[in-house]
C-alpha cells in the first residue's frame, strides 16, 4: 500500500493567540494533546515548524516525543510542506495528509476515513471540513506529493503559499479530481479550533467535561456538545466577532 505522511504545521508566532500550540491542556501542551489524539499514526507525523528563531519549544517537544520535524519559512507554508516532504524522502506517489496545529480535538478515525475515501475514489484531492458537515477544527486534507510539488512550483499568490492547498482546490480545480467526505449529520455549527482566547476557554471546558480524557470518540464529543449548549454559545461569540 502507498505510504502516507501526516504533516502538521505549527508555529509560535500566531498573532491573535501567541504561542497557542504550547498552551497548557490536560497537563500537557495543545500540540502534545493533538499528537496524542493521532496516536495510532504517530510514526507518520511530521511537524512542519518555522526557522525564525521562535520554534525552539516546538522542536524540543518533537525531540522529547520522538516526532519527525522540519524547520522552514514562517510565511510560505507551502514551501515548508514541500521541503519537509523532501527531507523525509516522500515520493511523488506518496500521500500527504495536511492538518494544522490549532486542532487539539482532531479525530484520528475521521482522519483515517478521509484517507481511505481518498484512496477508494482515486482522487487527486480529498478533504473533510466544515463545508462537508464536520465541526471547524477537525479539518483534514489529503493529496499526493506530486500535486504538492505542482502547487509549490506554480503557486504565485501569497494566499496560495500561506494556506498550502488553495492552488489545488481553487486555482486548478477543473484539472484535478476532487472528492469531499461528507458527515452523516451537519455538525458544522461547532467551532473546535484554537484561534482566540475564547476558543481556549471553550476547549479547556470540553476536555473538563470529558474528564480530561484524550481517547473519546467523535460521537462522544458531539453528544457532550449537544448536552452543554453554553460551550456552543462561547464558540458562536468568536464567530460573530470574526463576522
């Protein structure tokens, strides 16, 4: 079976919530909890961090956990993905799974389903995200390194380089096979990403309500959110501020 690599972009210089990936959560850090949530794929993970001098805590965590990592350009995240792939010998036909480090509630089963969906449909690009009925913060994108290389060589705008995949699903969408994994229910109202202080408050409360476990299922997560509507209200407040 073709090889796959989970590349997680992580930096210390977030403007709205600086050093958010190293904030404490369940006695660990946000990034460590995210890695724990993807524990069955640990050997496949590469942390793509920055080389701007702020990345030391992330690098030290990777070394402590035995996680592969790469230090690259802070703003050009597309180049960071491409160069991280080269460092670890990723071939053109190998699969890249893209995640971001502000998702400490990520679900490894959804990630696995997205990977299998990609393979089954023989797609060029697949994803599970808010637009397909999943909560924001459980996003997973899947593509082969050959397509990543094409984006790296041809992307021209800052937006394409900063966000890695818009060149694929926007600029050349008519030239590739795109498939989207849809959730059986529409849970897109839930905001489970870590971008602002209110997000951090909500995520800590979610873990508290789940007894600070990291092995809960997606179904358990949604049930808990349905039973604790005030967490949704915190998240809605963040979305309203952004809107």
